[in-house]
């Protein structure tokens, strides 16, 4: 009886700790500890060992959740390079850091696009817009030379690897060209940017922050390629964090979950994806899935976008914390379910998890043709 109470208390504390670590306001720390004390007292029911365990776990929860409240480092004299600033997280982070007084290098895929134009209109003279396709080694080299010439021995304080693409389709249907594109942009190109700029970051003993994804830790239907690229990001930068610690460089991984960005693309993009699937896959594969199913992929993405969160604040808060906190975390999990779903993935039997999430992600109007016939 004592044992199961202690186990339940530890499990409760761990769950609440993960909630607290994903929040930044001090009130969350206090509220979480209060909830934990009430739950643990109810679970312990006067048991001596369980009460001691409750006190220990409560102290751990308070210590680790309140760690987000320490003073932030000053931004004066610090410079940051952010990739993928045309829209989304990168675009908003560039504006916030520029307003705070940081020297920002905002890289964009299209320097004449609407995102770059908006940054020019609302930002200070300290914000530099860079034309940078991260898959183009020549453009990376040019950006490095420019930033090095301007920063000199001061070095680059922060690099935020944010640029990314998504190609949403069943793994068997996704053309290999697009799978290679996803892996290249989301992982390999980001690694090249990191390697090129690390000497400048080393001078400043700065920060390297990368945007991963919930799907890099938990597999979801339709996200095989995207999830694989983000899983590679988590593994690579996790090792990099350990390797660079001897230079005082901090590496953080931010894994958002369920935010509404432009990564799903436009209707035109989805039309091109459907045509490429139909023109590159074998007739046997097309017959197995059916054209109706393939064309329903766009409806699936639109439905997911409609259910996503439009408020970027949790992600932006975590990115700022990773860049400017005296004690940045190795991992951040912004988003309503970013911490909970990985926990469920770890503790649920595989069959149960697959059944739940296959149903949750069943946004398509149609089943594959051969499956529908069998039903």
C-alpha cells in the first residue's frame, strides 16, 4: 500500500513538473505546488512515508518550476541571427528582439516579399534583413562574411534555426523529391548554418537555439517526413549541446505543438503536391489509395490549421528565455499539449496510442480506396 502511494505521488509530481516547466509566469509555479500539495495529501492519507515523499516532490517541483523567473541578461551589445523570418515565429521574434534593443540579422527566403517589407517598415535601423536560402551554401557564406565584418571580435551571441518546410502526406504517397527537400531544409541546411556560424558564437560564448517539433518526438499520421527531419534535429542538437558545453555555449531545443503558422502552405501549393503525387506514383499505388483520398489531403491540412493555436506568445517567450536567460533550459515545450502528448506516448501501450491518435488525426474525408472496399 505504501509503495503504490509513493509511486502515485511521484507520477503526479512529474506530470505537474512538466506543466510548470512549460510555463513562464511565477503564478504557475505557486499554483502548481498548491495543487500538488492538495493531491499528495489526499493520496497519502496520513501515511508517513508518503507524506515525506510528498514534501520532497513538492520541493523539487517548486525548485525546477521557479527556475524560469531569474533575471535575464541585458540585450545591449548582443547580436542574433534568425533564419526563416518571412513569417511565423521567426518574423515575430525578429520584431520583439529588435524592439528590445538587440542587433538582429533577420534572414528571409525572399528579401522583396511581404514579410521582409513589413520588417523594414516597423523595425529600427539595427535590424538587418538578409537574403538567405539556407539550402544555398554561397548565400550562407556571404551572410557569414557580412556578419563577421560587422561584429568583429565581439562575436555572434545567438543563432535561432527557425527556417523549415512541411510536406504533409502519407509516407508511401510523398514523392522522394519532397522527402529529400524536407530533410534538407529542416535538418541538413540548418546544420550547415550552425557549423558556419559556430566560430562567431564561440567568440561570444553565446547561444544556439533550434526549432524542432512535437512530431519529432511523437509520430503522427501524415507527418512521417516532417517528423523524421525534426527527430534528426533533436538528436543532432542534443549531442551538440553536450559537445559545446566546454566552451560555455548553450544549446536549446524548442519543440512547439499545435501552432498556426504558414508552414502548411497555400491552396496553390497543395494543388501542386496532389499533381506531383499523381504523376510520380505508380498506378498500383494510386489505385490502392484512390484519387479521392489523395485529393482529400488538402482538406486534412485545412482542418488541422483551423484547430491550431494562433497565439505565438508561448513559443516567443521560450525563444527569448533560451537566448537571454542566465540558465537556459535544454528543452522547451510550448503549446497546450506539447508536454502531455510525449508523456502519453511513453506510458501508453503502443496499440492504444496508435488507436487514439489515428482517430484524432482522421481529418480526411475519405479512406484509401482499397480499405473502403473491404469495409
